[in-house]
């Protein structure tokens, strides 16, 4: 059976080499619906310190309006862009 990735998107973000400028993406989309709120918030805080701003499915108080956050919740995708 292949390894399960559900609920580990934040682990991938933590392991990604954001410190290598040529590998730093301008936009990130990751599945947040399987993350507990505390891990989603921690991932959001880290992305914020790396220069990203949240566009959709942001944890409360971090970025987009409620309407944008609700639209992202339907897909379970968090969308971030490099500021």
C-alpha cells in the first residue's frame, strides 16, 4: 500500500527549501482541509514569515476576508502568493 499523504501538507511545506531563491515559488496551493486548525495556523505563520500573503482559505485573522476564506474551504485548498 502506498504511503498516505492526507493531512501532511504542512510537513511538506516545512521540508521545502524556501531558502533557495530560484526554488521559491511565487504562488503556493496546498490542501488544508485535513489539517487540524493549530497546524494550519502554524503553516500560515511560517508562510507569512517567508514573505507570503494568504489569498484563500486563510486561518482566522490571517489574510483574506471571510468570503474568500469560505470559498477556499469548499475546495480545501489554501492559496498563498509571494508578496
